[in-house]
C-alpha cells in the first residue's frame, strides 16, 4: 500500500474518516502500511545484536513460561533517541514493536509492544484523552459482530487480571473524539513483539503501569507502522 496523500489517519487501507469519523493528520507524511501477518518465524530487529531474528508466538509463550519475562530486547530500557518532539511525547514504531516515551537530552524510555494484526494496523497522530486503572473492557460493535467470544462481554467486562486491557489503559483521542484505540496492558505478555491485536497497542502490565505513571493526559502520541527511524539516533 502506498502513502496516504490526504494525511488522514488510515486503518487497514480505508480512510479512518469513513470508518470512525477521524481526521488525524500524519505530520511526517507517512501513510498506513499494513503490518505483517502473524506467522511462525516473524522477524524483528534486535537492537542489541543489530540483526533480524526469528520471533514466533509458540516460542515466545514457551520462553515466557520458563523465564517469566519477555526477551531482553522488549524489556524497558533508556536509549539514545534523536527527535524534535518534546519530552513526554509517545512515538510508536509498530514495525519494530517498540514504544518510545521521549525524555530530555535526546533520550527515550523504550518499551516492547504488541500491535495490530494484518488488516488492523494504523498510523496517525492522536493524544492521550484519559487514563484508567484496571479498566472495564467493552468490545466495540464491530468486534462483537465478528467474534462470537466477545458477545458475552458486550455489556462490559470488569477490570481484573483476565481483562484484555490489563492493569492500565491510555485512551487515544483525535481532538475530542475517542478513536476506540488504546495503549493498554495484557494478560498475555508472551504476545509482546507480535502482530496480534485488533489495532490497540498492548504492553506488559508492569510496563503499562510504569508508562502511565510517567505520562500526562493530553500527551501527543505518534503512531508509525514504518519510518520511525526518522526519529531514532544511533
């Protein structure tokens, strides 16, 4: 898929204006590029070895069960990060499965994330409209229509350890409108580093709790599927 020349927030090849009445402008002139399908052997970039490595779901789940942790590359760490964005800005590199919280001094806190599976990736500029601890999960009507397992929670699933939103949720807004997308925790930490969600950005519960403690309501959020290297130092 090519660039979105209108600059509108775009989801799965369709204008978000058509799907959710959103009009977020991508200031970096990057349109949506659909994320890769989830498959065994998915490759991700390991910044420690500076090599592309295989990362499949079954191995990730087995590793997490044995070590109770995600691979080192996806654990929170302070990194060099060259950007013109102000401290407190969140930049999401969906292609590499990293979220960066910009810090002073050309640095950023980097966290591993899971992103939208094929057909559910998106890109744009939004903001944190509100935050919640152990939030209630209410699947959107579109999810209820396509997923029989979501029907029983159509009225809302109370917060808790099995709730898909995990320990915290940052609700992403375009102007004053809820985009229905969140940055949130997950009861499935072994999915960090994979393309598995319905468009939300998922993090380990410990990581989203840490992020929420550092972020303010109103914070700018830049979501990229490709091209976040424009912001990164070496």
